[in-house]
C-alpha cells in the first residue's frame, strides 16, 4: 500500500510540470506554498484532473464515494488495487469517468527488521516530480447544511525489483507519456487503462532508510526525508 508520500517542489514548478488549463474556483494557493514532507490520509493536496479542461484542484486523500453515508470511509480507501479496478463497484465507475494524477516527489514504505518496522523513503534518482495514478469522487452529506468533499485514492500495483525487497505493493507512478492518456476521458477500454498501471522501472528509482519521525503525521519537516547515516554512510537501495 501507499500510506504516506512527499511533495517538495514549489507550487509554480507543479504548475509548469503538469501545465493545467486552470485552477478550481475554490483554489487557495496559500495551502500549498510550503514543502510537504509527510503527507498522510485526510490531508488536502493539489490534484490534476480533467473536467472538460485540465485543472489543478485541492482534494482530500482518502476516497469518499458518492454513495457513502458519512466521510469516515475515506480512511479505509486511501489505495485501490490496479488489478481489480474494473471489477469492484467502488472503483469501476471512477476508472471510466474520474481519473486523476497525484503530484509527488517521493513516498514511504516500512521494511520489516525482526520486530521493528524501518521507514524507507523512495524517489526518482533525478529527484524529479512525478504523478501517481489516482481516482477521485465528489461526495455530498445529507445534512441540512450539505457538505461537499472532493477526495481521491492512489492506485497501487505489484512492486518492481526495488520495492519488492520491502513490500508486496507499490503506488503506480505513471510514465510521463501516459499522463495525458490517463486523464483522457475518451478512453473507456479497461485493458488500455490497466496497461498503464505497471510497476515503474526500478533502474530509475532509489530508496533509503529515514528517521522514525515520519511515523507521526504531526511531523512535516526535512527530518522526515533525511537519510539515516550509519558509519558515515547512507545505505541506498537502487
């Protein structure tokens, strides 16, 4: 699964990289001026989506389907398995109508070391920003003062050779050539869509152990991605 990620680029770099046609009407750029070292479920982050034009919109991590009775279900729907998107009712409609891209610069997984869980940070070797494949939905509460929430889930797939040393799943990092196709609502063939949801090439990634500071979502500083140094060396896995 993917339970935490980072997004360290300035907002203007995100706009240049994903080149949206516009921002949502409720956009508040001040929310995204600082680097996000430790993004956790229930937090709001900028998402790339298409509703006629390509937009950046603020959305909550943790999918709240339109049919949900309350928003608490979002904590259980932070990830969606690529292999069953076209089968599960919760995701099938969204696969065809509400795909999105989640900008990120890295993500965390926890390796098992005996009884310990060791946090690891994974990123591209070139430190570039990339996009997770995601699905989104719009939920409205049934209360008198109706509350509307737009939320998303991150798609996961089997691990590449690098991640397989740590976990049996990894988030889908879209190849740059596939990003426009993933957002193209005209593509309805499930096999064509699932074909984009493959493990990212391990040769282009690296990972390293980080401080347990990342275990708490209250921590959101450089210490979360700082490599653990042992005998004056950073232990990289690549």
